[in-house]
């Protein structure tokens, strides 16, 4: 007997075949604590062996699941423990070779990105953190698949303004070293506030110290499906009805993620970690978060009301998703990257969406100032100011925020940069001409907010 | 291992669709549990619940046999494990 109606079967098929329903990423988190060694060279050797043996079957297993269930798994990825944390136990030298080993390991097992070239410096910069941050520009310029992230703020610790200033310079240096490829190095570098330990999405994925040795984390996708549902609603459907429809759709998408996470963990013989309830757009036409906001009712993403529409979307996705899995984790919120979302790009080109509006949107969704190209001559202090604003929103509102800014060397506002693939292409956005230099020069740490005193 | 799966066939109606699909299933030891079939404005739509005997024929093998049939008769044929629908549409 068919327990499922032909209509429900058809709905799933349409979601996959026409509305881009897919699992955005299956990310294998691998602890590399055992790779600590006296030299970066030895640590690299151990790391390569550790990652290639732990992730050997990741890609074939995901491909089998994909075929059997008929749901595409767009990316298979790896996250490792923050490299600075492991390096800090023994070696604290130039860590670029470690990034090289990560890159080779990723290539060997066939994943497109490996995250974890990372440090957590929200309260202070340790020796290994310092070594890692110094290595970032060269590491990102000399590898294809390695992603770096640095946590510079947290609700419990406040904002490390010295670290932000340093990261702004690191971003610029990385941009300069990869200038011949539209500063692509910066697309693989995230500066976080309240970084999470189980994020499956790049570029910010790391395998936290509270995790089991090897875990499977899954990031769902599906902006195209949500947009189709909202677009099919009558013009006069009220926002409660819109939220309800998004919730129901999010449940279904999340269930697909939950199923894939369970199966992948079972077949790989490792623990199932989390399902990240994020709506992750891709540059493919129709797979856009901006398009959902426009379907809800703003003429162009960025128009007044956009923050409201995004808040509604983000909340409804979580409510539906929370029913679909008991393992919610990661970032869990709608992503609003610019270059990776054709609708966002259109909105920027039309002059509807500005950096300041994106900052406001950051307050009500996941991460925030993501994949934004800015003029190559933007002063480091201005980049630091933009990063610290994103951090302030995260720290005060007890949420994760991040900045992935790409100063496009030799380009000015209105020019175009293109990285291809999932990273997409984007217009270079205008940045405020007013200086943040005095604020940034003060340095120090912005104290943790009163809201952090919760015990 | 017996695996329950849902088979969907979609495309322009023509003679021999059911014959071609069920022959391929029989050749691969797949048992048909239930069939629903309709034609909406000339578009043939068939949904089958089947059991794949993975000890005799791997899931992938059945899928590639069906892919050949799909190519030959010009229809879209999808074979997916049943749990995906149960997961997505039932609380």
C-alpha cells in the first residue's frame, strides 16, 4: 500500500527538479588534537594522515545517498579543530605548511573546501593564534580549498578591538596576495563574533573542542522551494499565512536534511552532529533569499520593509525546522551573501541594497556581511569599523555574526568581480567615506555587555 | 536486504510504457507492491511502490536499468528510497 500520496511524491520531485531543493553541504568534522607536534612540518604530516583516513569514505558515501534518495548533496566538506588551538600545544611557528597539508588532504578525498585554519582570539591573542593570523594571507594565497576564520568577539568576552584591527590588515594583505584572481583569498576568510563549534558552512566551519572525534554535520538549503511556495500564495494572503506556509516548507526541507545526516552518520560509522537550518542561496537563478523577500512583498531587496520580511522568514524557517529535527545547530538562519545570490546582486546593481542596509539585516538573520566586495583602496580602519559593527550586533544580541569582506584590488565602486562557481560574482559596493580611524586606533577590548551576566 | 522504494514515471503518453518499466523491474527482481497511474492532458504519470531485493540486485543496478528504459522510451523515471517521502511528509 502506498502510504504517501502521488501528490506528495510529485511535490518532492518538483522541489528537487525545478526548485533546487538540495542538501547544501555534508560536512565531516574531524578532531585533529592528536596531530600536535614540535614542528609545523611534523604537524602537517600527521594532519594529512588524520584527515585522509577519517574522511576517506565521505564522498563515495554521500554520492550513494544522493542517488538512492534522489536528493542532491551539493557539497561534501571537512572541518577540523581550530589549527591554532592544536599548534598552541607544541609548535608555534609559521603555520602556512599546515594549510598546505589541509589543501592536499582535501584534494585527496575529493572535497572542495576544508575549514579550520582558525583561531579564537575574542579575549586575547596567544602565541599560536598570532602565528596563525600571520600565516593567513600566504596560506590562503597558496591553497585552493582551505578556509580560515578568526573569532574576535563574544557576548561573554566582549569585542577584541585590537584583534579586529589586525584582521582588517590581514584581509587587505590577503586581498593583495590574491589580486590577480579578484582577491579570492578573502572569500575564504571570515571574521566572527560568537563563532559556533558545529557550523557545517564555509568559510567558517570549524570542529569545536566540545565535539566527538568525528561527526557529520548537515547544512540544508532550499531558498528556491520557499520562494515558490510564497510566490504561489494569493497577493492578499496576510503575513501570518505567509509565515505559516514558510514554516511548513521548512519542516519538509529540514526532514530531508535530518534523513541525510542520519544516513551519512550511520554509513560512515560516526556520530551524527547537527542539522543547520540555514537557507543558503546559490548563484543559480531562482535559488535566492532576495527573491523570497521580494515574493513576500518588497519591490527590490533593500527597500524599506526588507528587514521585516527577513525577520519573518528567518523566524519561520527556524520554527518549521525545529519540528523537523531535534539536532538543530550550526548557524541556523537565512544567509544573505551578496555574490552568491543572484537576487542580492540585482538589488545592489539597481541601487536598492546598500552596505548599511545589509548591516541592519544582519541583526535579524544568520551571520551577515557576507561575500561583499568593496573598493580595493578601502582603508584598513574602515574595514575594521565595518567588522566591529557586525560584531557589536552579534555581541549585544547574543547571536553569531560575521564579516566576509573582499577588498577588490584595483577596483572601485560599481566595477565587477567574479570568482565563478558557488562564490559567484558581484558588483563592488560603495563604502562610507567617513573615517573610523580614531575609534580603531584606541584599540583595547570593548567590555562584555550587561546581558552577558546571566548566572 | 529488501528496500522499499518509490518509482515515478512521467512523460508523454504512448504505447508500452507500463510494459517496458515492469519488464525492467522483473528482470532485476523488483517486486511491485502498488501502482497508481493517471493521464492528465496527455501526460502520463505513474507512481509505484516497489521492493528492491538488494541481495540479488544492487539499488544502483536497478537505477541504471531504469535509466536505460527512460532513455529508450523517452520518459522521466525516478527511483528513490521510500523513507525520503515518509520523512518529508509525515510528522
